[in-house]
C-alpha cells in the first residue's frame, strides 16, 4: 500500500486568540510546537519510509513539517512548498475575533460565513494590511489569482487542481508522501480522497498536529484504510 500522511499544523497564535487567520502568517504556540513534535513521533512509530513532503507557504505549516521531519530523522527529504495549499482566505473577516464578530453580525451570519459550502465572507480590500498583494511571498502569483475572500468551495477549487496535477501522479507511482497544511486546504483533500458530498464536507473537522495516515491501493487513488495516529484526539472519518 502507498501511504499518505496529512497533518494540520499545530495550534497557532491566532487559534489561541480565537481570531480569523486565513492567510496571515502567524507562528505556532508552544502547544503547537509540541503537537508538531508529537506528530513526528507518531509517524516514526509507524515505520513508514516517506519519499517527499509538501507544505503551504505559511510558517505554521512549514514549521509543523520541519518538526515532524526532525522527529522522523528525515530532514533531508525533498520538500515542496506551494501557495495553493494555503489556508482558506477569510477576506474581510481576517484578524477579527470570532466571538466579537458573532456579537456584531449574529451567530447565524457568522455560521454561514464559516460553515456554508459556497458562501464567501466579505471581500478584503487592497488598503488592508492583510491583503495578499502586500506580501512578498506572492509577488510571482498573478494578481487575479490571489484570493480576497474564499468560501470552502473556492478553496477547494484552488487546492484540488494543484493536488491532482502535482501530487496525485506521485501517489499513483507508489511514493509515500507527507502533506502539512491547514484545516480547510486539508478538507479539500479529504473531500477528494473520501468522495465526500458538498453538503457534508463543511462538517468534517481535522484536529491540529494529529497525522491522518491513509492507505492507498498501489497505482490508484483508492483509499483502503485511514486513521488518526493520536487516538485520543481522533475525529470521525468519512466512510471509505
């Protein structure tokens, strides 16, 4: 079986502060560092020989991958970073405290922005410090490709073409891979791999710093088994 490990980054500073983060490049908390180190230890116990790794271009995912590879004693593995694996862009909600946003706009509206499949948040404007046009890591990304506020559907439309073009061929070739990314970009991969319906995918939760190890039938993209390695923090998985 080919192995694919999906890892949501450890707890970030804005996770702790209950703020909409999205594309803001916040760091891990001490707890997030410990979660990332544990993810590597859990993977090491599986005795899988990984061939390569992928991450977004956001430091919380990159650092999670570093710490995982260090615990695996595989820091030499080739790593590819790509912005298309970034977290969902929360648009005009970026930086806001989630509870304060509920108090202002109401629970129902915030729930729609956060959990509906195809309703995006308010769009961010170019005068905001959080607009990606101001971030040098995206200087080579065409401006019309930079998101200004994404629904889950829009996030999937960004993540899945990259996954299908760059990562799927390696899986089908039998390479064991690690992907360190974010709650919503990993939802996109879970939706594709487990064939989750549009209506059901917003309810899929992926815990921080807990590797989801997936067995895939050799030469295909057919999932045969999957489990979170930290059983105490495991979430329910879609049916295979």
